[in-house]
C-alpha cells in the first residue's frame, strides 16, 4: 500500500477561541459567525483520535467530521 495521509475537516457549533489554535497544530482553526472549522492533514488515525479527544475535553459541540485518505506521490 502506498504511503498516505488523512485530510480531516471538523465543524463545530460556536466559536473556538484563537488561544486554542496551537493545541490543534498542524491543523488550521478558522472561527467565524457560522461556527468553527478545523482542517488539514494528519499522519494517521491515532492523530485523528487525539484531536477528537482534545475537542471532547474542551466540551466542543461537534457538528460534522469528514476524513479522507490521500495518497502521497
């Protein structure tokens, strides 16, 4: 199986303050009036799980989660 990475896109209800952005590195955190979008590439499912645990610990209100496997060239 060729090497791959996971593209993750998470949507939250409400705004996640900019102070939390470092906690989700290397993902990008965009907050606006419509809620918060956290997106980017993670190396594996363990990293996705860690991100989701961090959101749970913050009490974040999950709206949606999308994960796509991307093959590395």
